[in-house]
């Protein structure tokens, strides 16, 4: 028995996909429903740029299969503008903006830091301590929102887990203290397949991967597909994945749910890569 592996893409609206992924004649309003039937999860990127209304989250949730989940990218005010400093109210506003309307389809929050953001132990500790870890804590944090344009959305119905992942890319984070902090708060360190960040330390009871694809290639080769599939299967089964670690890997890694997304570098082929690795793993979409 292993954890559940979910593969998907970052977003679902992309012009090139209308030629290579979506069937001819499919209306844009139906693209989410079509894609979510074939993928295990999708990362919502619009939340990085602006607060989305509760009605939007409700609409997205309503278009997707019952077992589907969305990961939600954290707002840039928290990660890129304030860079995790003094972010209690921005966090509260983000959580109250409507994201809880996803209900049972709420997956992990992903906090992506700028590539030039350096490790500050005190600032990181303060940020991690603010992140709600339960539906009750999520509701309490959202209740501290201030100055939202719309009425705060304060309803955690259907939400059973609150998970967080953080993506860093600066070498200053490659220290044991950072790994210890993430484990203390059960926050997953995002792992990728690029040379910018090569570390794969597992710091939470789930794993979060953002995969860039195969730059310069049309899609994953058979060898790359097999390699990525085996890597994700090992993460889910609690087997060491044999890459580079900041601290020594766990002696007996637990089984973990895996949330994996194919993202920007080769976005045109992201759905194809996700589907190919799903086939490699014997996985089907929730609508298949």
C-alpha cells in the first residue's frame, strides 16, 4: 500500500493546449471539466496574482470530478512583495478571500519564493508559525482579515486537511536548520527536476513536486518518463529516491500522498508529460 499519487498541470487555460491537448471544438468554458477528468489535480496560479472570489472557487469545484483536488498558489503579496515579513494580515486576507469555497477539493497551498530570496531563519520561523494546520485554525486566521473588497468567506465545510508546501531556489536555504523548521511545522519542501534546486528532503506527511519537463524537447522521452514515474512511486511508497539531500534521508520513510505538477519551462507539453507519466504508473484520471 502506498500513498496516492496525483499528477496534473499548473493551470488549465493555455492557448497552445487548444491545438495539442484539448479536442477541436471544445469551448473554453468546458476546458477545466475536460482536463480534470483526465488529471489528478491542478495548481491554481491565478491566486498568486490576485484574490479570487468565492464564486469562482465554487464554480471551479463544481466543474470537477468528486475526487479531484486543487492546489492553490499563495499570493505574491506574501511571497514576493513582503517576502514573508509582517504577513499576518495578508495571509488572513488571502485565506478569507474565497479559497475555502473549494471545500473538500482544497489541496495544498504552495508558497513560492523568488529565486533571489535568501534564507532568514527568524523570518521563516515567524511565517511558518502563522500557517494554519487545521480547518479550525484556517477559519480563525481568515477571521482576522482586514480591508477586503468583498465579504470575507468564512466557511470550512468539507475541508478536512490543511497542507502547505514551500518552494525555494536560493542556495542559502540548503542548511539543516531550514529542514528542521519545515519538519517542525509539517510543511513540504517542493522538489523539482531542475539544476536550480537539486534537494529532495522530505519534510511533511505528503510530497509536493513541480516538474519542469524536458527543455528543448517536444515531450518526455521514454527513459525520462520511466525515471519520473519511478521517482514519484518511490516517494509515495516511502522509499528513498536517491537524489541530493540537505540532511541525511530518513531511515524508514513513511508512505506519502504525492501532489505533482508539470509547470512552466515546457508548459506547451505539460499535459502530455503528465498523462505519459500517469500511463507509466498505471493511473487514470477521476473521470476515466
